[in-house]
């Protein structure tokens, strides 16, 4: 089920046949309808006003980290603290499952902390260069005593559009990449729970959409 606060990606086919890509957020949900904030054009960043009975496609990622899509149309308006558009909400079994690579890797600079599992205990704070649902690459100074196959308790600080989430996972050192005055260490997630995996996958999806919006705005 779609939830309040969910980010939406919208494709609206205009009368001239061109397709506008918009974004919005779910503000309210009922059994057969949902309300969203007035959408914003991905390219211009301007608010777009759509008339009643306008049809468009919607894509989103649910709480389970699954990407879904469906066709909908505007059925009315609603005014709370901000004006909203009310749209038809189909049943979940009538939504389309969007196939995408589970371990898609995205460039992302997020805060991360590592604590070694085996003594003597070592703790490092740094940032990532990229992340996927299967692992990450992080920046370290060359003198840090990392060893291949070492296991670390790892805290990820994931900045979602609707707030920051903290995810604790175990990571295993896979390899080292030397780059001038820094070392990139690639680490693989070990036995992540379904909830941890869903959060990381969801973050990667949101990050992909953010990078796509920025590239289209250039």
C-alpha cells in the first residue's frame, strides 16, 4: 500500500504528445484515493497545475523496497495546510511491478562509522563514495590498518527525503583501491536483515531519482 510521505515520480503526457516528468509526495491516503502535493516539474523546478480528470502514470517505492507503478487521474481537490490534488488509487494487485536491478550502485556521499568486531577494537568515521544494496565503497587515509576479509559493525546514516534513518549492518573488507592521497575500501554487506536491505535499496532508488533530476536540470 502507498503511504503518507512516499515520494512519487509522475509521467504526464501532454496534448502535443510530449511527456513531462514531475515529482510530488503523498499527503493523505484513503481506501480508493490518495492526496498529493501539487507536483513540481523535474527540469524547471516549477509547480505544475493539472486540471481535473487529467490522467498520468505514477511510480513509487513501497515500504518493502519494491518499485510499483500505476495509471491514475485527478478526481478532486483538497485543502488542509497546503492545497492538494486527490487522485484515484487502484488496488495493489492491479499495480505494475517495475523490474530493476536489486544491487544497483549509486554515487553517494553519506556518513558512515566502522567498529571492528575482533580485538583490538578500532573505530573509524568517514564517508562513502558509492553504495548499493550489496555493499559500499568508503574513503580512508592510506595509513589506516585495514585488512582484507576483516568484519566491521557499520552504521550508515541514510538521508531520505522524508528524514534521516540509521542502519546498522555488518560489512566485510573486499579490496583496496589506491587513489593519490586516499584509499578507497570496498566492503560487502554480511547477512543483512530484510528490513535493512529494504531501507538501503529504497535509499539507492531515491538517490537515483535525485541524480536524474539534477542531470535533467543542467
